[in-house]
C-alpha cells in the first residue's frame, strides 16, 4: 500500500487528537472565549465531534459540526448519540468553502488543522465563509502550522511525510490573510509540535493510548511514513510550529 494522508494514518494507528499543538493548543483556544447556554458554536472540520461533545456536555448550548467526510460525520453522529447530546449537537456533511448557513448565525466558529492543508486562494475563501456566518463581534478560533522562515526543503519534507500539499505560512502572512478578509483583534500563541512528542502523546492519549499507537505503528505497512512524521514532528530545530489564534469579526 502506498502512502496515505498523515491524519488518516494517525487515526488508523489509534491517535484520537490530531492537532499539531495537541490538547495544549486546543485548550488555549477555548480559554479565549466564554461559552454559555446561549452560545451558538460551529466547528468546521469537526472530525469525530470530540470538541463539540466536551463543550455541549458542560454548557448545554447549541453546537453544529461540519465536515466534508461522510466517514467522519457518520462517526461523529454515533459519538454524539452515545453521549446523549443529540438535543444540543447537530452534525452536517458539507463543504467549508460553501457552507449551508445563513449570514450572521454563530457566536463562535472553530477550525483546527484544516487551513494549513489548503492553498492560499482556498484559505481566503474558507476564511471569508467563516467571517460571513459569524455574528458581528463573533470570534474565530483556529489551530494551524506556521513557518519560522521560508525554507523550501523543510516544506517539501513535511509535505512528503504527511502525503499532502500542505501550505503552512509565516506568521505575518497568516495575519495578512485574516486581515484581508476583515478579521481583527488578534491574539495568538505558538510552540513546538506536541502531536507525536512523548509528553504530548502522554497528555493527549494517556499511557495506554500511547503504547497502543506505538505498537500499531511498528506493525503497520506505513511504519516508514510514520517514522518520518515522528522525526519531523519531534525535531526541536524544526522550521514549523503550531499556531493557535483568536480573531474577531468587526
């Protein structure tokens, strides 16, 4: 079997948290907003609805999850049902670049580990959609990858490892794109990848989860690809960092 997209491989191996900054990055994002029972929240690329289940369980607010993959949305619905949260969480299969929502609908839009995967033109289109469906004063929470400097070799190595034409950007370029769409009032945090570090795996997956992932990786036909990803995502001198950012609709 040939290479597969990195997030598909990690999910197959048992990884449940698929963000470059892991739980640490996601937790920082949700510390930037106040969620109440009246908050309408949308997560784009919601995967298996882990974030939405945690939020709705605590706040009993209205949450919507959107994902293009029917595999993800099917699994997300099962997870929502298992959690007994069907009254609070709606899962929709759809395209982030043309979302089936009215203007000014949501108080918060969340999007993790997706914009990096898109070319710049599509990044702008997605952000314009997030801006459109947010209410005035609404908050966007994003979790992506930034480059410390332009380095074609480092970018090609990352693209090869994750088997996707990912396009991380310099921090100033990310900000320029967000501002071009209309977002402002930025607050951001950045750090080394924790996705596959020992500390990150322990925090995100627990001791047993980490052990399962490593055992599965050693026996998987894509173990060479996994080791490449491990090398890049644990290199302290990497040109790439995770970037979590809060921005607001004017």
